[in-house]
């Protein structure tokens, strides 16, 4: 009989803790590079850590930096669970930010408790609508969403740029940007003396559990995971796969839109052409590193946010280029994707005994 | 004496065993040999393991067990390139030519021979001239400048063969070479093959058509369910009937614990009228098929794989569009309704493709067990899953169906093939079905699992469930069915109302499309 309940337990344990292993490997490679450019890796890594979590202010800053990444990657975790590869979060974030600024600029008469949720909702819908176009193309015509979403990024970014150079430009500013949004639409700060704002708190305390429940405890999440595991099986089980693909895309677009609103209402207080230094792409690495699990994604985005902030400190104190954050991010994508692929192959190719 | 064998046998395969991930045993302890200068027919139904065995010989697959000797030398192929170096070449069922390249370009893809190899620049004119001469010499004339996409299938196959010969292959494997050819092209191919073996080369001719195997082979090896069932040294000595029986298996009809159930058999649970369904390429696969299934019976659909069974099942379950005709399940017209609609009517479907269709490998055992009912109470309420009731259901199902799992929370990818099939059965039979469509329910499973699944199916039949059993395994069909319908070329060509009275030779002939006169039915 072809039976045996598995292959070595070791492989399974390695698979479980692999995200941590890949982070360690990435930092090891980073240390080597730092050493090669003539800096003491121990010193550099210390400043990296210090810039991440060295004092309360750095912790607050890390969480602020992590929030847009968290919002994007929560949405991507939903899409990737259904194996819908939305690479367009950056564009969806820009559309969200643009709409957030437009709504905010017209909400000076509203109380904060109404204005802010309204702005976030509008931004989320804007992101979702931007994702709807590739979603429909994918569901109805099987056009690869990777290409369409990547292309939609450029359209969104240049459209935003046009709006900021033209119709929405603040006539008083030397830069292509909107006027500062009214103060009643600013996200309140939670702790006096720190920039830690309500958007970061809301994302961590409300949205993370919400996405966790959605993915692992809801029928919609179940459908999406089933679609992600095997479209054929999902169809066979009576699930409307096309609808699932559209939902996955809309939800991830919604969260990317929220990331745009978070930056406009919590950090910059206006819309600018460089509102995001690539959070939409960082989110891809974070979603994968967090294993498409809301809690994993939260931890990974805090790590990534801290890495970006820490790399500035490391640059100031140890003269290591700022780009290292993105270097590590790229390494992580490669290590996570390749490593997990190999581990899965090992697990599937277990030896089977024959009669 | 070893030296003599070395010359006589160009290929010796000993004890070849190949198990696919998921536990399907494609080849089990197979011995096979090939003599110099012979055409060796490898005969068997689809799924008997012929292609797997040949892919192992051609270096495309590695065996789990067994030894291979080529020209007296023990070999371990890591890739097809290793096999080519030993002179083994294979023409696959699906051709591997580049459509936009010319014949000559395709032939030299694997490297150029002779003087030309030393030059940097390709002198296509010279190469084309060489290939034209080369092809005429082998009795396979072809225009080297023609583009592959412009050639009919018969000539494309000729290019495949020429390419092997050009690479100096002297052991040629042809996998179902005639399935794409017209009778005239078949005749030409056979003549060419006979000429090739006269040059001292050897040919393995893989087929499921017994007429062809008989007419061309010097020797025949018959495979069934991954094992060698017969080796025939003198094909002229064997009758077609005997060979047909060897291919589909020795029939031992024994009664299982079937209860005599008295159920109203006036109202069918499933009625199919004049159904027409297209396959993936848009060609008709089901061509005007009608059948009726009553409650409390098992209707066996016997037939060689690839005669429209797959498309029929997919049409019945809502997974494939119906081009024409009508499907009525439990008095409701379900033609072109969604899979969900068909499931909700009480139709369970045990798919042939267990891994690809039957389960989601990444999801847990428990999740797979409730995949079809996850949005129904008690498993979920207002869009939220009830984990407790899912786990308690899964625990019971795993126990009841004796599924060996590390944990109900473990992903299904950790399960063996037999246990995956039991899981699928557990899910499907828990739906309280009124109709069960079972597609190759025991293919590749061991005796114990097969018996277990047979018992479950009979139990459900006794409870008044209508079961449509699609199987390439005649033993299984005869053992379980109350009635047997034979499918050939997308139509039911014969229905036997009494299994006991089936003439096995006649059944085999219907399945293989051979009329009572012994002639192949025209397509």
C-alpha cells in the first residue's frame, strides 16, 4: 500500500520557521556587503537596530513607517491567498491618496469623527475601483493580472502627477502639491510628544484582527484560499471562481487605497507626487514574508518599517548607503520565494513505499 | 554467453517500478527487453503504464526501482540527453517540433553531424540538400524547406522520426504513433518502420490498438494496470480475441454484497438525451449520447479511456458546457447549470483527477472535508466559519472512513494517494447524495483500499442511490454494475441489462470499436 504519513519532521519545522531563517540570511548577506564596503558590520547593525527600536521615539516612528506598508500588505495577503497577483498596490495607493486629499479639502465643515472615516472610505473605494479594471480583465478574459496591474501603476502615478501640476495644485506652493488639508481631517495623535497617530493604532488593533478573521474564519476567506490552492478544485466544489478573483482584487485595492489615505491624513497632510517611496512594492515582500497571515504580516511590516528608518540612522552614523533597506527587501523576496518553493518541492516529493 | 546477450538484446529493463507523487503506482516490477532489429509492440489500455515505462527508457523520468541495460551496459539516465547519447530516441504523443521553423531547422536542432559541425556559419542550403538525400535514403522523403506549421500531421511525425535517425538513434520509441494518422499514412509508416529495422535498428511501438500491434510487431508485451500480463514471442500464434482479453483483464465476475432492493425504477435519477459536448480543443467528444440511470442501481460505463468519458462527466457536473442535448437530474433540467446547482441537487462526484480536482493540497484535511458545504449550517453562520463543528465533523469522518492523517489540521499534501481518495469519498458521501458519479474510483489503489471503496459504493446503491461508474477497469465494472453501457467515440454503443449474461469477448470488441466481423469501425 502506498502509505506513509510523511517525510521527515525536520523539513516541516524548517518550513514553519523559514521566514525567520530568511530574515537572518538576508541580514547575514547584508553584513557581508557592509564589510566589503569597509564598514564594521557589528557597528552598522547596531545603528540599524537603534534606528528601528532604540528609544520610544524611534519605536513610534517605526510604527508610523510600518502603517502604510501594513495596510498594503494586509490587502495583498487577501489577494495572494487566492493567488491573484496584484502588483498594482502602488497605483491603488496613489489613487487612494489623491481621492483622500480631494475629499479632505472639501470637508473643512465636517466634524473630525465624520470627516476622517469618510476620507478613508472614499480612498479605499478609489483604490478598489482602480483594481477593478485588472480584476475584470482577469476574471472575464483571463488576461494576466501581473502585467495589467504593473501598467496601471504608471497610469495612476502619472495621472496623480498631472492632477498635482494642474487642477489640484496649491497656487501658493512652489511644488506640485495640494494645499494642506484642513486640521479637522488630520488623524489625531495618540501619545503626546510622539507622532504615533490614530491611523497606525486603528490598523494594528482593528484591521489586523479583521483581516485575520476574514482569511481564516470567514466563508469568503475560505473560498479565496480554496481558489488559491487550486482553481480547478474550487470550481469543482461549486465556487464561483471569477467572482472570487474580483473580490480578492477589490479588497486588496481597498486596503492599498487606505494606505494612501493614511499618508495624506496622518503623515504628510497633503497629496504629493512622491507620497509613497514604493510602499506598494514593499508590501509584496512583506505579504510573502508574513506568509499571508495577518499577524505575520503585521510583524513583517513593523520589521520592514524599522528597516527603512534604521537604514537612515545607519547611514548617518556608519556611512552605509540608505539603499540597504531596499537591498534587504529584494533579498527577502528572493530568499522567501525561492526557499519556500524548494521546501515545498522537498515536501511533495516524499518517498512512497510500494507494497 | 553474456557476450551473446549483449548483441542480441539492445535494451533490458529489470524490475522497473515507478510511483508518482500521490501514490499512484504507474509501473510495478516491470521486465522488458528489446532485441536488435525487431519491432516490439507495447500494448495496453490508456493508463496501463506504457508511456511511463517508455519515458523511463528515454530518460524523461527516473524509476524508483529497477535496472536498465542498454547494449549490455548498465545505465542511469539523468535526462533525455543521456538517453540520446546511448542511441535512444522517442517520438512523444505530443510532438516537440517548433512550428515556425523549417523541416531542416527542426532536424538539426539537436546538433549537426559531419563536416558541417566544424563550421561556424550555418550553410542551410547544403544542410537542406543533405537532409533531402538522407530522408529519401530512409524511405521517408520530405521537403526540408517546408515550415512545420504548413505540414499535415503525418509529415510532422515523419520529421520527428527523421530527427531521431539524424541523431543516429538506433533504438526508436514511438508512443501511440498512429493515433493521429489516416489509414494510408499508417501504411506508409509501417513500411518505413520495417525498412528501419532491416538496417539493424530497433523499434518499440507503443499502442492500445491491437490490430496494429498484431500486424507490425515481431514480439508483443502486454501491460495492464502497471504490470506485465503477457509476453508474446510469436504474434501470429495468438487470436485477436485472446489478445483483447489480455489487454482488458481476466474477468472473474463475483457477486458482492448487493442486496436485492425494490425501488421504484420508473423515475430515473439521471436522464441524458442526445448529448453533444466538445473537448478542450473544440472537437466533438460526446456525440449524441443518451443514457438513463435509475435509483438503486450502479450503471457501469465501460470503455477505453478517451472516448468522451471525461467530457460526459464534466457536462453532467456542470463543469463543461453542453453544446447540444439535455441533462435531467431528479426531474430537473440541469443542462448548462452551474456546478453549485448540481451539487445542491444531491449529486456527488468522485473525480478521476484526485490531486488536481479532488482536493486542495494546501488546505487542511478538515477544510477539504467541508469544502462543498462550508457555507451551510452548522459549518458556518452569517459568513463566519464554525471551527468547532468543522473539526468535530472532520474527526468523525476521518474515523468513519478510516483515513490515515497526521492530524485533521494537516495540509492534504501530506496524505498518500489512497488516503486522499478516502478523504474525497468521505466528503462526497457525507453530502447524502441521490446520484453519485464515480470516475475511476480505484485507479492506482491497492487491494484493501479498492475493496473499501467498492463496499461503500454498493452500500449507497443499496440505500437507493443511483451510481454512474466510469472505469477503464473491466473487472471493476463487472463486479459492481447492475447494468453496463459501453461508450465508444462519444456514444453509447451497447447496453447490457444483465451483467451475468455479458459475453466478454463481445464486450471487448465493442469497447475497442471492433465489429462482429472483426473489422475496425471507421472513425
